[in-house]
C-alpha cells in the first residue's frame, strides 16, 4: 500500500536534491557559461524551450548521435534537437551541399534553381500539397497558413487545441502565451470529437480554419485518434472551413507524413525543422485553389515576403536532406525503431512497477512521471532526467525523446540498460510514491 503523499514527496524530494547536487558539481563550466551569457541575454537564454532548472548544459560538439558538453562529458543524444536533428550531427552530405551552394553564390537576389528542385521534391511527397511556399520556421509557416485561411474564407475564428504548440506565437499550454498572435481563438480539448462537433454546430459559419497537430509534440506526445482527425476533416469540409495539419514534427512518420499514413488529407499542411537540412526552414502548402491566392501575378494577390524564404543555403541543404536521408525506406525504419523502443520502455516500467509512462508515435515519444500528486510527477521526471544524464543519455527535461537516424541498436540497448539500473536503485523511493487515481 502506498505511503501518504507527504512522506512520498519528502523521500522523492530528497532523492532529487541529491542527484541535482551531483549535476551541479559535475557541470561547473556550464554554470560559468550561463553566468557569462546572463550578462548579455535575459537569463542567459535566447530560446525558452531549452531552459531547465537549475541550469541547462552547454554543448560544444556533436558527431553522429554523440554530444560533448563544456565540462568534457559525453552523451548519447536521444533528443535530436527537439525532432529537428533527424540526421545526427556533422553530416558530410549536408556539409558538402551547403558548401557547394555557398561557393556558387549566396543571397542571389532573385529566384534560383534550388528552390524549384526542393519544391518539386516536397509537393511529390505530401498528398495535400499541390503548391507550396517557403519561409524560415514552422512558426512562420503556421502564421501564414492561418492568415491564408482567414482571407480565403472571409472568416475570423481559428480553432486550436489545449496543449497545442504551433510555434512561439501560437502556443496553447496550461496558460495561453501572452505573445500569441491576436486571432479569435476557439481552444478545444484535444482528441475530443464531441467538443469539436458542438463548436461547429454553434459557430461553424464563423470558423476560418482548424489548426491541429496529428500528434501533439510539446503537449506531451499525445496522439490524435484517427476518428478525431477524420471528424475534423468532415466538419471543416461541411462548413467551408480550412483544415490545417501542422506536421512540423510528424512529417518524419513516413515519406508523406502522418497524413499519408492515416489517409486523411488536409487542405493545408505546414512543415519545418529537418526539411531545411539543419538550417532554419519552414513551408506551407496545400490545395491549388487556396495556394493560388498567393500568386503575385494576380491583381488581388496575398503578399508573402521574406528575405531568406528561398535562400540558397537552406534550399540546397533541404534537397540533400530529402534525397539522401528523408527517404521512404529510412523514415519507415526509423518509425519502426521508435515503436520498438517505446514498447520496450513500457515493458520495463511495468516490469519494475516504476511510476512512469511513455506516450508517442514512431520515433518521437515522451516519458511522464506517474504519481497521484502533480508535483511528485514532475519530481519523478526530473529525477529520471538527471539520473540518465549522469549515465550519459540526454533527452529533454520535459521527457521528450526524438530519435535520429544515427541512433542504433547499441545506443538503444545502452539506454534501456541505464534506465533499468536507475529504476532498480530507486525502487525504495518509488515504493513510497502515491499512485492512486
């Protein structure tokens, strides 16, 4: 029988304090770099998602699926740049592509041949993309897709979902971000068909678009059911609204993204991250009738500017990425590898009766603490994060794992062995955690 929550919290807090102190002691140079950075950046930070208490690690190099930090420690990289680093580190293929483009002249001040080739590759890949436009991030792609939908429908309401993340200006976690773009949002519970139907019944004629991740990434790797996504397809089609799939992360689930795997085709799709070959990249595309609104030859054309939308370095890197790495064979193999890892993690947690769960799909997953008390769940996750980093395995402090193509059986077996050792040594702490519903 579980002990009282206060006792559990005390035992867990003590274990966390001990491993956190070891983290501080091991990473003095990372702390010194944060202090230096804090003199020129707020909190020493320029990317909020990278922050973790008591301070983040500073990495100085990476090769394949290995990282080295400023204090000389080596790690197996299981985070893969929050899904963007699907190639591993220091790819010779991508280096050669960027170098060749650089030697051929950068910022050419007009259209270029690289953008044509990359557009051909991407429109052939995604079932929903008749035409596309490039931009510089997934955030930009989602902002432009929403703007296009509002203009095309002459409507204002934008349907999004709790815990959804579509970039720094479109985030819907526990509290909606104060920096969000000022759209008229309708925020619904995720994977709730009844809630979606009720909203469309009441306001369907006012809804411009539905913006949805087929799997919520930053929201904890929650996978949308096929029934939910199919209902959104039907509801938007019936009401004249635009369905936008944010596949910035889930595009890695197969050559044609999760939409092709599910057989559900949206009106617009947004992608980003790895399709830039390691450089800043975004793209939105969809039905010809929608995308043609951006044709500059039209007298009523929607303007979409951006100095680096078609920059030759990113375009060249994207071509190399798509042709060499992001093939159907390699993406399917990565999907299967991730499914196997998640299954083995689930079995390990169950076998050790450990207070953890794991959610996700394919090569993206999220470990969660599983305690009755929310604070204890967060402590459990931090405990695992510190303990696995101490053993040389790096994933996000929020529990996110995103496998790269460079992660092989040796690294996965090593990670599972390290996790098993952590669970075994923490058994006494876990036995005191209240897991009652």
